[in-house]
């Protein structure tokens, strides 16, 4: 009996299992194969390298804790990307939003050094989210009201954010003990102890940021599928026209989508500062020096996780492991961890080259071309809201 | 400020502005071709990095600058083929696949540089070529006619591409495919072939833009381009998808960059404010995007894969 039931279940699930849902697995395998070729070309044994990578990422409690810590910013940024993507807005500005979030959180902590931890921690996290929301809201508003392509504006704001960070950390926020010194490391003083994210498991680096990330992911799920605002976000993502006819505030929703997305990235920036071992914000002059490229890798995990918060959490853990293991490659087989950056890029290309993303997010309904193109003549001149540049990127 | 307003300083700044705008110009012109045919290539920065590294490494090995530049262009062509397969044949989401190409270029060049080169070694940079007669004109000669050949090539390309886009059948096809691929297709224009051609040209130019950077700076380092490829994409919007507009944008960018550099070295900008000055180009770009978005329309089929019969 049980056996037949199992077979029936398997058959049914197989019926539903289409190539599309296997796409991320195929993409990952493809990237690992290319990675193996690259490792081999660089004179390292691919098998040995991957064994080391896996061992260092998932092989012990310590390894798992490091992986989880690396996954935190990925979850937060990835969930933010998911929210924006569901509203049909591409947020390439995670890097800048993380930086600004880190800065506003740091400033908040500096402003209230005496507050006790139960008050200060939520406050600095809120500060970070607010900074990120601002940095995401700007391109959101520019897209909604001025028709500016959000891909370009978010990238430009990444460049602006890094310069803001550098000038603040070398100027007003500079650690006073560094002022007289010769090297002048551009960093803040050690921030208030009450703002430290508590360590969850003694002896490891696992801190409460993990909980922040999980709560944020759950909140994003509830937002998207259990609230009116979430419905609106998804409706605008599916069809801007239909949403407008239904009386939804399309422009405000687009602005909000990018602001929320930025808030998540800002939260990630705050967690990076207060979960760091040095408990201060440091710059090496680049965004990636602070973010570890999580603003870009968040796109990878969001896609890989099927643009769903739960999938994003799982994907983040996987990619967190890839990052931790990648650092070990340098020691074990003398291959720079830049390999992981390249592999992430390949995975992005592989994932979007499949039907997967389009089908999952239903961003491109069945007829991607036509409907408007063969409509009666050109009409942009009289259109009430000219379609924004980014609109056309993903909307039919 | 008076130090800056001397003839010598101004001429030098204009000359360096023109030189700095060449990589932007090459990359942005390439991107213009792709976008006019409806393909958004966000991977420019990654391709520039790959082109720059290929050039740098080839010159390091062979000592021949021109072989190096060719290598940069060739790597651009290979990446163009990849981009075309992903964007045109596999119909990927172009706003994201380009980020993948960028990360790939960023990672691979860093990886190869660390593994193959290790400690940075300079290569000889491309010598300036003084155009006979014109280069001897006082001031003007110094500003405009004493650059390396790649700089002249970049500026000549503006004329060439403007001619191709506006005066040839191929150019008309490119624009038709970018505006209304279904109509172009029904008239027998191959959307796929047209887009493959523009993407290949575009990425080759991105590779050459990287090559230009490498032979001008004479070095390579991790993330050498520092986002210049992304700015080049913004310049296409800035230039409203026209080669001449892109020229204006690139020149503006080069001049602003050269002025900031000159002011820094002359001490006009205090040390603390130099970070803020460095964000000026990005801020200007965002403002320019607002202005352009209000006045010009992008190619109607931009970033939309073509599926026949839908």
C-alpha cells in the first residue's frame, strides 16, 4: 500500500516537475563544470578544490556558523531584490544602499552612545533600513515620476554612495585616535558596546543578525502575499496598465517597491557594521570592501531562489558557503577567491538564460511581443504616463 | 583658481580631457549600436576589464602594443558572441544577464592577474602621434592633434557610425529592428542576424575601450575600469542614442574628469573634498538622465527579445 502511494506521489510530482524548475540546478552544475575547467587550467585539482570548498563551508559547526554569517547580507539584499522584482523593478543598487544603510546606522549609534542594548539595537537597525530606503527611494521616485531608467540611476547612486562613505569616514566620522597617527585608517571609532549584535553560539561568529535576516524574509513573504500593499506590488509588476485602470497608485507603488528593496539592503549594511568583529565601519575606498559584493550577489541568490523569500534564504545559505569555501581555496590550492566572483557571474548568466526566471515570476506573460507594437499607431505622445525606460526591460 | 586659468594648464586639461574621453566614447558608441537594435548590454564594464587584461597580458608577453590591442578587440568579440547567444538566442532578461557578464569579467581578470602576473609590472604605453602640420598649430595642435592613434580612431568612429546608422541599409535595418522587430521581420530583415552583428560590434568596441585604457595607463589592476563601463551605458542615454550625442556626453565626461584631476594636482580642491568632487560625474549623469528621459524616447524594442509570430 505504502509503496503504491509513494509511487503515485512520485508520479504525480514528476508530472509537475518541468525542466523549468530544474533550471537553477542545471545552472549551478553548469557553473561548477566551468569552474572545474578554470581550476584545472590554473593547475589545481578541481576535485580536491571542491572538496576543500565543501569542507570549509559546511564541514563543521564553525564552518556552518561562518556560512550562516556570510549568508545574512545575501538574504537581506536578496529578499529586497525579490520585492522590487515582483513589482517589475530591477534594483542594481544594493551595493550603494548597503553602504548608506551602514552609514546611517553608524551615525545613529554614534548619536546615542548611552542607550541600553534592547533600545539601541532596534534603533540602529531602523537607522540602517531608513538610510537604505532613502537610497532606494530616490531611483524609485525618479523612475515613477521622471521616467528615469532605474538600472542606470541605481548604478550611478552606487558610485555616489561610495564617495559619500569615503568622505565621511575620512572626515567627520574618522576615529579620533587615528587623527594624529601616520596611517590614518579611514574608520570610525569602536561603536557603542550596546549596539553589538549578540553572539548566539559561544565560540563561533554566529550573531543575532541571522535572526534579523530570517525575520525580514518572513516579513517579506507576509508583505507580498498577505497584505494589500503586497498585492498591489505584484499587480503593478504584472501589468502597469491594468493596475492603473484598477485605480491603484502605480507611481507611488513603484517608488515604494524600490524604497522597501533599499530598506532591506540598508538593514544588511547595518548588520555588517554591528555584527563585524571590529564593531566599527571601515572603508578601503570601494563599495565591495564594505559589502563583500553582497549587493550584486543578492541578485544571484534572489534569482536562484526563484524570486521567493524562502528560496532566497536557502540559496543564500548555499552561496554563503560558496563564499566561505572560496576564501579557503587560496590557502588550499593557491587559487584566488576571485574565482567565486567569476562563478557567481556565470551562474547569473546561466540562470537568466533559461526560461526559469520569466516563468516563475510570470514577468513575461505568454506573448512577450506584439500586443502594443501592432496596436493602432504610435501613441507615446498622448499616453498619460509614458512607460519608463526600465519598464520596457521586463514588461511585454 | 588663477593657477588653473593659465594657458598651459588649460591646454593640458583640454588635451587630457580628450584623451580620457576616448575609452568612454568607444564603449558608448558600441553600446549605442546594440541599443539601437534593441539589445541592452549591461556587461560593458566586464568586457572592458577583459579587454584591458588581454591587452595588458599580451603586451607583457610579446612586447608588441598592436598585438595587445588586437587581443583586446578579439576578447571583446568572443564576449560579444556570448552576449548575443544569451540575449538574442536564449532571450535572457538583459537587465540581469549583463550584471552576470560584469561579475564574470571582474572575477576572471582579478583571478588571472593574481595568478599570471602577481606583482604589477608596467607596460610601455602607446606613444602620441603628432598629425603633420595640424599638430604644429600653437595650442590647438597640442590640444587636439597630439594623441595616440586609438584616440583618433575613437573620434573618427563617431562619423563612421553616424553614417552607417543614417545613410546605409544596414543602419536602417538596425533602427527598424530596434523599433519594431515584427515589422522588420515581416519585410525580410533578419532580426537575429542584425542583433548579432550590432552586439558583436558593440562588444568588440568595449574590448577596444579596455585596450585603450590599458595602453594609456600602461598598467593593470583589479577593477581597473572602476565602473567606467556603466558610465558609458549611461552616456548612451545621455546622448539620446545618437553617435553625436554620445560624443558630446563623452567629451563632457572627459573634460569634467580632467578638470577634477587638474584641480586636485593644483591644490584647488582641498584633500577632504576630493571624494565629493569624484561623485560629481555620477550626480551629473543622474540629472542628465532626468532631462533626457523627458525629451527623448528609447528604442521601442529595447531589451525585448524577439519571438516571431507572437
